[in-house]
C-alpha cells in the first residue's frame, strides 16, 4: 500500500505515534520518528526495526526542526507523508492556570505543528499527504480543558487553511481526531498500575462504546489518510472517539 513512500511521524516514540510508525512500516513505508527523549527513541527503534530513522527533536525548537529537515533530506531525499502527532495534554482551569502552562500547551500543540509543516514542506513531493492530530475536544465544551480544546481547534483549522494554501502542490492536509486513547499521555506522574487501570475504567465508562480507544485504532485512520484510498479527501477530519463527541 505504501511501498516506496517515506513518512515522518512526530512524537513517534510512544502511544499513537509509535503505533502509527509500526503500521506504516508494515505497509511498506520508510519511516522516520521524532521524540524529545533519547531513551524512548532508542526503545522505539528497538521495537520497530533498525530501518527506522529516529531523530531526537523538540518540535518547539526551530533549530531542531531545521535539523530534522536536514536528516530527512540526507536519509530519504524527499517526503511523502507527514503525521504531525507530537502534542501535550493537561488540564487548565481558568482560575488557576498560569502563563507557563498556557505557553507550554500552545507552543507544542499549535506552534510545533505549524513549524513542523513549514520545516518539511521543501521535502514534500507533489501529491503528498499531511495528517494532523487534533482531538474530539475541538467539538465540545469541557470544563477545565479550555486551552487544550482551543489548541486542538487551531490544529483542526490548519487542516482546512493549509489544504487551500497547498492545493497548487496537490498536497492534501487532513486531520484525525482521537477520543480518549489509552496511551502514556494519560498516565499521571507517580501513578501506580492499579491507579491507572482504575482511571482507564472510569474514563472508558464515559464513552458510548464503553472503553477507551487503542493507539492502533488511530493508526488505522492515519494509514487511510496517508494512502490512495483517501485521495478525494481534503481538509477533512476523521473522528475516532467511540462516539464521545457525536452521541
């Protein structure tokens, strides 16, 4: 399905990014991943294969992104698929959120996505596919999640506006919108396994399908948006949330 294609996945060392890297590899793509932790990147490389290109990079750093572009150019020459997946998620109650928390969310989730795309565009082939990772939160009003929701709504908007801007190059930009997915991003600091399992069950009970999602279920949507099966989709959003934002 993706034979001869090259792909970059930001935030690819765990969770949704790692599951997507594995699936794209299985379908023939040459894959590069980025992450901010060298240890996690090495673990991901060991899990995927030595063929993966693992690049330590912070998506909020323009210098790091320039280096990502250079390493991709040297290794792949060009790029067919970008999954802008790197992001952070935490609560931001209006009464207690400080400027540092605001900057962290917006820098990673909005600035990081925008400048990641800018950095790799010179490598993108005509007809390439860019997939943005947004969230079911961009569609609902959830207390204590105003900044996270706003950041993901901005990413959803990018799928539309950048589709229009990149149309002359026939580069498609679409979004995948995960619901509550069982990944490390949901695990609290110093949280025990038992506490995390209790959290998973509690959150899963709030989902119409009765469970949290799996990273592989998001990866499947990304694979579809990366391939020819979605060739007539532009500026669209695939919601994979167990019905949470829809029912």
